[in-house]
C-alpha cells in the first residue's frame, strides 16, 4: 500500500490528499497563479476545490503568508473565477 501525500488547505486547515486540492503557486519572478497540474516551479500553497475555502483564505491572508508575497485583488478575482469553473 502506497502512502498518499497529504496537504493542508489554506482556507479550512484540513489535511486532504494532494490530488484533491488546487495549488496556488508563486513563480520565481513573483507572479501568483493557480497551478491545476501541480507541476509549475515555485513556492506553493494548497486550497480545497471549494469557493468558500478560497474566501476564508483571502479574508485571513493565509495564502499571502504562505507564499510570502502580497496578492492583488485582481489575482484573487481571477482565482475565484477559475475555481467557480473547476
């Protein structure tokens, strides 16, 4: 039996399998985006595939702390739009 990698959601704080989560990545040049493949290079933070978790993480600025960068509102809005379609 193989071990399933677990990651903590930045919104709700629950540990879940990595495959069930979405990775938010800060690239080496400082750009923040959603990484649906999980293979982009850069610092990553994970979030559930739930719009409420993204809203919680946005309100408490947990993703910003995890990635050590300030995230503009346009990026959050784009992430909400992408999560709404996921």
